[in-house]
C-alpha cells in the first residue's frame, strides 16, 4: 500500500513538471477540490483559524497571512492516500496507519524543494506533538513554530466538523477534550504547545458566537490563565526549555556542580532573542 502512495505521488509530480511554485499550488488546489473536496473545506477552515491564532500570539498581519496561505496547502499529500482510508474512522492496521501518515511526506514532495520553508514545515510537521508522540517524533521546541500553530487549528476543526463516520462535537466538548489532563501519548493538552493552546482557548472563549455553559467557561478560563509548564509532570524532559505565560521560551543548562544558566531565549512567536543581563534577572526561577 505504501508503494501505491509513492506511485501516486510521482504521478502527480509528473503532472506538475515545469510549473513554478505558484502554478503548482494552483494545480494542486484544483486537484484537491475535484478529488478531495472535504479536504479543501477543512484546509480553508484550518487556514482561517491559523491566521487568527498567529495574530493572537503576536505575528503581524502580513506574517499571519503567509501562515494562512501555507496552511491551505497542508493536506495536499492526501491526494496520494486511498479514499477508503481517508474516509474511515480509525481502526487501522499498523500498515494502514503507516499509509495514512505518509500524507505529510507526500505533501512535502508535491510542494517541491522551491516551496517557501513555512509551507514545507506545515505540510510535513503538522501532526507532530509537543510531547514527542507525533508522526516523526519531533518534540517540543524542535517542531517548527508554524506547524505547532496549524496542529492546534487542525485538531480543533477536525473535531468540530461532521464527517461521514462521525458527528460534529460542540465547541465546549472540543476544548475540554483538547485541554484534558491525559498522560502521554493519550489525547489532551500535552500534545500541544502549551502557550499556543492557552492562546487558542482564550481566543475561542472571547468569540461572542461560541456557546459554553457557565461552569465550562470558568474552567477553561482557569486553564487559559494557568502556567504553561503545569501541563507537564515535573520529570518531563523538554530539552531544558521552559515556556512562560507571556509565551517567551527559555532554554537553560545546568553544568555539573553549578546553578543552571539561561542559554537561549525566544519570543512568543518562536523567534530568537538576544540574551541581556536584564533577561537573566527577569527570567530567573
């Protein structure tokens, strides 16, 4: 079955030969709409959510729009996956699940080497999990930031949407499931970037169209305002990284016999920052 995915990927790539990246995207979008219309609808919804989440964490409108455009391409790889697997509600054999997971690599290949890095990252890594149990076992801050944004939006939209094999879930049920305190590799808060998930929950709670019971709203606000690192057990190995409520990310080292020291700092959008003495004092725990 995996060989069939490779053959279909190569077949589509031959159809794209000679096309510049913008034209390849247009052609792939046309194919997707014709062959996988439900995927196109999903991708449009996820892209809109990703834009709003990107703005909420501090990206400018132009940067957020770039993420939005790239997100519309994130599932092109499903063009190479057999329809019977895409339309099934789980229950996969190990071989079948390997085939389903191959859509991320297929999407990377279809976009092409000259595609913008953000598009390639999103296509390849939107099924990675912050706790390290995703498709390719990337973990934490090693996962490209844009892919982490799309992962949150992707899971939310998949749960909120009706499929031929499942009903749509309510907004309240979806957010409660996404923020559930489940041990890895179970479904819940540990699979998401803890700052992005809290920002997304705040974003949804602030939407006047979103309906919540009073109890659920209070519980979700409590989660959204909590310490991001409280999602993980004390012995969780995040490569020395900690995430603050502001979204700043700090990596510490602890040389033998010495106090730990701050060696890397990123802002709320994942961009590196220069470490100054003031940062050492402000970010000391």
